[in-house]
C-alpha cells in the first residue's frame, strides 16, 4: 500500500484545492508588485549551511526540523525550510548588493519542515514571501507590514490581528541574553535537555521552547523590551507611529520573539482570531534582519520581509467563505445592443484592458438576455450597457452588480469611476 500513500504531513492539491493555492499566489503577487517587488525563484534545495548558518544553529527549524541528506557526491543538502536564507544566499551570490538603491523580491513555493502534523501544520507547505534589502528606515518596516495587510484585504480575509514587537539591535540582544543566562541558571534543572544546552548556546531560544512553555521561570522572565537600547526604542516607536498614521491596527506583543535567529528590531506576525480550531494560528510572520547580509558582504545591507502560509490562508478563507468575493476576477462585461454599439464596446474594452481591468463581452448577440447571462456566469462587478442612445450622448450605463446601483457615466470617465469605487 505504501507505494500509493503520500508521506505523512504532505498533501495532494487537485482541481479546486490547487486552484485555491494558485489564486492566493496570484492575488498576493499582484499586491506585492504594486510595492515594487519582482519575482525570484531559487532552488528547492540548498547546501545545508545556507540554513544552518543563517536561520541559526539553535533554532528548532535547524535543530529538529530540517530535511537534510547526503547526495551521491557526499554533500550535505537540505530541502528549504524557509525562503529568507535562500534568497539572501542568492542576493549575495549574484552580487545584488552592488545595485544602487533597494532590491525587492517576492517568491512562492513549497517549504519543508519535519514537524508534528496538526491543524495548519504540515511537513510540506507552501509559502508566499517577500524580502526587501537596502534601507534601514523604520518607514520601510511599516510599508512592508502594510503590503502584507493589503494582501489579506485583497483576499477578503477578516479578523487578522497584527502582533508586533521589537527584539532590539545586536547590543540590546546581548544585554538581554546575558541577563537571561543568569536568570535561568537557578531554574535550569527543571527544564528540558534542549533548554539546558540553550542556556549556554542561545538563552533567548529558551523563551520559545515548546516543551517548557508552561514553566513558571519562562512565564515570569522579563521581556526583551526592558533591555532595548535607546536607538532600538526610538526605531520601534517610529514604526508604530507610521502604523498608527496608516490606521493599521496592531497589538504590541512583548512575548513575540520569533523562532528564527536572524531577526533584529521589528518582528511581527499576522494571527487569525476565530472561534474554531484555527484560532491563534499565525497566517504569516516576518521581521527585520539588519545583520544577516552584513556579516557576509562586509557592507551595511539591512533586510526585512515576511512569509505567509498558503494552506493556513486557504483554510481561513474556507471558514470565512471568502472565495466568493475573489470569484469576481472579471471587472466588467460590456453589452452592445446593436452592431454599431458592439464596436463601441470593443473600443471601450480595449481601453479598459490596456489600463489593467479584466473585461469580457459577448460577440454573438445584441440581445440583452444572453449578454446578461454572460455577465452572471463570469460574476463581474460592473455591467456597462451601450445602445443607440448611449452612443449619441456618450453617456454609458454602468451597473454595479454588488451594490445594485446604476449610473450614466461619460465614456471617457468610466475607468476613473471604477477605480474610485475600488
Ligand atoms: P515562519 O514564521 O517560520 O517565518 O513561517 C511563516 C509562515 O509560514 C507561518 O506564519 C505559517 O503561516 C507558515 N508555516 C510555517 N511552518 C508551517 C508548517 N509546518 N505548516 C504550514 N504552514 C507553516 C519564515 O519562514 C520566515 N522566513 C519569514 C520571513 C521572511 N522573515 C523575514 N522574511
């Protein structure tokens, strides 16, 4: 039977479920492109050191979850558990840091982690992620968060809460680490073997130990926020100030440290708030990493990014019945009520398509009924009607199928009208 059984923690996607993942990718990349991100495709596997050195030897991802094997040439190879380290490797190898200005890439595809499969947790899962290099401004942090926020908005997902924290710069973390080393010393005998090792190798990782998470010493440990340098405090308050101005709601979660070692200063997660088994799951997470690139190129190149879990997003969209809004991928259907009006419909559809809208029209009929049928079938948001009178006045009837309102709009102003209503 084994030969016809998928590996634990993996899934087959076909038909509708495959289409859902592709739709999330499409919407996410469309939004990311508006922020200047271009696509990057890196290999599914890398030399193991790409992840060991960059994600951090003490992280759970490296220590316990990597699919690592020797290839036939005896090299240690790892199936990528995440994208950031792989994109950083490519950024350095291809000397993208030599480009003036910023470098911004988005990516999507499968990631692999040997975790215990459960709701929203798989051994092979798909991420959509972005990485931006080359600016140290807190404005960039807020803009990156805004792009993620807008992806959820475009997908029609509700009740996603932004959790945000600062884990400080290198100096803040050093202060905090040495404090934790002393603090945990007296409790360490009651902790798991991994935490006992972490005490000397990376005491901050004790805080996100899955085994000891109920341990009173962890619960009572002071937060990193109390150890931030003045620079880090100011940086974080600037990030929050911009989020306030952008009206992005957030919760400052002083316990959020993230499980990957490369982060500095801003870290964040988008968490779903629901009354089912998905409640509290992170749909995505990310943060700034000021030193990941520096250490390798000897030049100050700060990075920031995030990644979303597509299976989790898809599950939330199922629960929230959010797919129906996305089916309105066709923006307009244009109806022509006589042969001449068909030509006007062609002209208008060409204009709207050139501006990026998706437009359909019925080529065969000038009757209303079959043309309305088409509009219904493709579930368009706008129906534009052109007849003899409309041609004469230059005012076309524009029906909004969602709000069920209609208005005559000058044919040159239809694009602006649709954009304004978005
Ligand atoms: P991460 O928090 O490890 O961050 O993963 C990001 C998202 O991937 C999670 O919020 C979750 O939605 C999804 N995810 C992670 N593990 C699993 C799993 N086993 N099964 C299903 N979904 C999962 C990163 O990977 C960083 N590289 C993000 C980043 C980009 N930071 C800076 N740039």
